[in-house]
């Protein structure tokens, strides 16, 4: 019975951490949307090939802030 209780507690802790991470992601997404709205010449594109960041699009250039990938469009 003790093992089952430990498993339940661990599962509950993981669910709480996941909920916290989802809230953090929502906050970051809302903040990013606000920044993009305030900055007229910048938009956010799709996922970079590195998989670590979304691409920033500005003045006909796409740029990854994580891996520094840059390409004119």
C-alpha cells in the first residue's frame, strides 16, 4: 500500500508541475503577443529548424534568437 501512496503523491506533484508550466507558457505567450502588437515592424513566424525558438520576422529577414539562424525573405 505504501508504494501506491508514493506513486499517487508523485503523480500529483508531476501534475502540479505541469499545471505550473502551462500557466508560465500562457503568460509568456500573452507577453510576446503584447510585444509584437507594440512593435509594428516585427512579427513571429514558425518554429526554427533548431526547435528551440520561434522565428522573428523583421524587415524581410527571419531570425532565430536561440541558434542565430538568419535568412532574407
